[in-house]
């Protein structure tokens, strides 16, 4: 492994028609960016345990009328996997730095799952950089108070096997069957998440540096974001970027009930439920693309 966590030799990039690849260096870390299409820029942030390839079905759809950039976050996919910098504040700096390196002053943003959570942190930290935000299968920072964390946090039970220091890295490296099982469970019977993609995502975390990065990514969320959420630490922060949360009605992880009524904290956010599971961008890319265009058009 070279300086700053570069993994060598690197696995070959999956091929997606119309998608090209580039690398930019930000804060001493080399980030991989997949790019497609032409038009107004849209940035895509993947969730865990995935990487840019989670957008393989959405990029051609949105690329018809937008210039789409799918970033591999720190430690993920084909970006470097350094030993630190995985807290949300650091990830925010990473993404803003990648936007600067790409020459993108203001963009539309789409985030899935934990990438959606990061999207909220970005919109709160630098609202001038984002004209609209679509959070897919993602919780937001203003859940209804009567739905306390214990009432729905159990749905994230599997993260305990990935996040605890010294344990998570071993599970990811030596038990990729858990990753495969969770992805299949999230998608249900959807044909949009093919077995080859499931294997790709599971295999990606078996490299030692990647497994350590994943463990850090999740553990930093436990140390910082969950306590802030439990304390209601986001209630004083106002969201001004027009934001839509898109949920699947069969999503076994993110349920709509705790997320409705966020207008008590911000008028910029709405929640919409469509048929599908926890991997909507892969299960129903046409639906997600249509919702994105509609939302971006209103914003």
C-alpha cells in the first residue's frame, strides 16, 4: 500500500456504457469519479456497503440531460483508503474539495442511504453549493420525537457486525456472505440488483485496507452522528436547500413514519414514498430519475 492508503494492485473497474473515469487529489487523497452525460451537473453519493457502481442503472437515465458525477467516497471503491478522516465533517470537506477539483461551483445532489445522510450534512454546511438535493432510502436529521432511536434503530442491527473496531474489518474481509445477504435482503425480489453486482460490492471490502476503512467509516458515525441525533443536536440547524426524501414502501431499513413531519424543523424538506425496497436507484432507476428531474425542475 502506498502513502495515504492507495490500494495496489487495484481491481478492474466495472464497465458501464457511456461512463468514463477520472481521478482527482483532495486533502492528499486520490478520489475516483465516474462521469456520464452532458448538461447541468448532478453529483451522486453512494451508501454503504457500495461504491459508485451502485449508480450504474441511474447514470445512463440521468445522463440523458445532465452531466452526472458519481464519487467514490474516502476508502470506498477506487478512491484511496487512508487511515483517518472518516468522520462526517471530514467527508464533507472531501466532497467539497472534489467539487472544487472538478470545477463544479453549484450542483444538484443525490445521495443514497449513508450517502444521503452525508448529503444532509453537506447541505447544512455549504448550502450555496447545492441547488437541490434528493435523498434516496435515507434518514434525515429531524426524526419525529415520538419515534425515539430505540424504536427504529434496531433495523440497523447488522451494522454492529461491521462497525466495532477490530471486529468489523474481520467480518468484511472473511465473511463477505453477510454483505451479499444484506444486499439481497434490501432489494427483496427486485431484478434490478443482479447477482454480479452483489458479488462486486461484497468483494470490494475484502482487501485489508478497504475493510479497515469501512470499519472506521461506520464507527465514526457511531461516535459522532448518533449521539448528536439522540441529543436533538440538529434541531437548531435550518435546511435551506430544497430537499426531497424518496423512500421505498418495502424498505426494511428506513421506514417513513419517523421521517414524516420534518416541516416542524425545516420547510425545505418533503418526504415521498414509492414502490420498492432499500436500493431504489438499482431497483427502479427510471422512477428515481423521473422524481429527480421533477424535483430539480421545481427547485
